[in-house]
C-alpha cells in the first residue's frame, strides 16, 4: 500500500541550528515528492518538489531536500533555522490515480524553534 | 498565490445539518480534488473530479459528495454532519500534471 511516514512528530531546535526532517515513502513507481509547510490556522504552502532529475532540490525560504531512491526517503534540510520557521511540515507523495494524481500525506512534523 | 480560492473560510454547523463548500480553480484546470485535514493530522484525499465527473474517491462515505462546473468552480457537499467532520477542507486543482495547487481551505466546526 502507498504510504508516507514522518517518524518525528515533534522536533525542537535552537535558532541558528541546522534542521533535518525525515520522510520515508512506500510506492512502487518513481514518485512525485513534495514538502509543504503549514502555520497554525493556515493552508498549505509548497516548499519544494521533486519530479525527476537532480536528486537535490532547492526550495523557498532556504530549504532543500534530497531524494534517495535506495532508501525511499526525501528528507528536508535547512542549514540555519529562523524563529519564523516554527510551523508544521508535511511530506507528500503524488501517486498516479485515475488518469491524474492524488497526494498521500504524512502525519506531519511540528517544529518548535527556541530563541 | 496558487490561483485557487475557497469559500467560506470559516463556518460553524450543528450535527445533522448539511454544508456546501466552494472552490474556484485556475482557468484550464480540468481536475479538482478535495482533501480533509482533521486537527493534528495530514490531509486525507476525499475525491476527485475530472471534466465534471467523479473519477476517484478515498475512504469517505457517500454523504460526502461533490460537483464540478464548466467554469472551473466546484463544490463539496456534506450531509448529515457529524462531530468528526470538523476539519479544514482543502480544494486542489491541476491540469494533467503531477502538481496540485491548493487553496487556503475552509475550516468547518460541527457542534
């Protein structure tokens, strides 16, 4: 079955520290991969996406993610976290469905940033 | 900005009532899908419409229904509301690519 796992429910880092959020997926074909950020009470904002090509993708707000096919992972990284990065982060896999695509989301990782 | 707008942004209903949520997609987007995001959860796929026909559904009962119109707008209807239907409902549209464009969502509270 297709699934997305975000093993860390909560992560706390100090401002200025590096960040890595983990995402593993289960899907038989090459997936489309996404990371979204959601602030409290808000909708989803796309951080970055991977469709094909270079496995290291750059996104907005200084985020990057690396697709590792052998590990079925798409981890999100940021070298220096800012207080404004505190939010919930969702990894998603786009899977082929009825001639188009649907997304399967992970359960999210809530990031807390200490001043 | 994704070009996808949803209304209303917030609404409160009581158990047993019916609700209609609306979405306006980008011009040319022939596919619209709806997701439910319960508190503390990731969004869950409800169903998808392609050229005004439902062509896929997730694990949601028939009291969740929808419509897609030729003018790139769509509706999500939920009958016989239950307390567990309280959630953020997200509309997403696309045009035969793998990327969905999400609206800001409609937050439904069922009392």
